[in-house]
C-alpha cells in the first residue's frame, strides 16, 4: 500500500475495519480468523483523488454519471475527496464506533452548488453497521442520489446466489430494459442491475460456507454489479479474473424509477447498511 495514503485502522476482539481519509472509504472489514468480508482489488490504486476499487465507496451526491454534465466525476465526488475523522470510541466491549465528515468547499461548490455536511458513522463489532447522514446547510432544498457501493468477497462466483430479490422489478443497465427477477439471482455473466426494492438481501456463498446478510435502511434501490470477464479486462484497476471473487450489493437511492431524495434546509436524511455474517 502507498505510504502516503492515510487511513484509520480499527481493531477489537471481534473484527477490524480500515477507513481511508480519501473518500471516507471503508476498504477492509475482517472478522477474527475468517476470510475477508469485503473485496479489494489487488490492483487498486491507493492515491488521493482516486476511488479505490473495492471496499465500500460512497457514491454521493449523485449515483452513476452526472445526469446533465458527463465531465463531472462518475458516482459523485464524495469518494474522491479527503474526509476528516470526527470521533472514535469503544461504545461497549468489542464494539468500536468512528465517524468521518465531509463538508462543502470551493471545490465541491464548483461541482455541486450546495452547502452540506455529510457524516459517515461506522460501527464495527461482529457486524458492520454504516450510516451516511446528509445534512442540508443551505437555504433551499437540494436533491441527491447516492449509494453505499459495497464490494463483497466471495470464494467463487459460480457458487454464489443472492436471495431476497425474487419478484422484484429491475432495470438491466447494460440494455436499459426492465425485467422481473425470478428466483434467486445467480451471476453468470456481466450483471449491472438496479432493483427498485429496499428489503434485505442474503448473499449465499457455498464455496466458503458463509452467508452475508445486507440490511439497508433509507434506500429505494438495490444495485447488483459484477463486470464479468470482458469488462474486468478493460478496467485498469481490476484483475482479469477478479470478477470471480466479488459481487457488489449496493444500498442506493439510484435515481431510477424516481428513486431520489430531496433534503430541505436544516434537515437530514440517513442511508444505512448493516452487514451480518453467518455460516452455512
Ligand atoms: C455500479 C454501476 O454501481 O458501479 C455500474 O451500476 C458501474 O454501471 C459500477 O460500472 C462501477 O463504477 P465505477 O465508476 O466505480 O467504475
């Protein structure tokens, strides 16, 4: 890892978590004696101003390409800006809480002309609990789309299925067409789907005998992404066969099917994601 890449490394008797100053990005969550929970690309670029490939990038204040100006950064600017550590304490034995802040600056104002305070709360125990709180410090309402873009590590994508999406409508981003999910989701090709759905998903990974339960709050969409082989080869920070060991399950307000959030002056909006692990 690059020396000039500041991050907070938190460990307790249950687990450890790493959070980068760059992007407020979680890039490691490991339970003691178990395989990693989050996937980090072996060719990730550890550099300020670049989103790290893996972990949990924060997409904010827009998800995907900017709706009007493609020269602005994909998935917003929160994941490439320096955040500040705000607080850090042990709330109970084996439960450590930290929080990080990003506020408006001249640079953010140039990309998005609103005054805001964005706070990331990270609680690590046997589970990982994340809250992203948007506060409007402006005198007029603003609209956001956003995502907690988690990359999960899997032993072998061929032995994985995702439960909880059956019967849900989704947009296939690769074709722009809508479909309805039938049964569990199996990943066997490029997958880039936005489900208009906000309930819990369960990632069942038979190759390492583990389930990861992803419980969102405040989201209106679940995004599932795996680039598969061809796209992985085209991404400089993604190993050619890396797609076999990851899948993204993202809690989002994606903008799709009107899934946007309006925050009034002085008000807050919270997007949450709780990650629980079990063996099978
Ligand atoms: C997903 C999007 O959330 O993120 C995909 O649905 C996108 O379309 C993927 O390719 C990765 O985005 P990026 O900007 O981190 O390469």
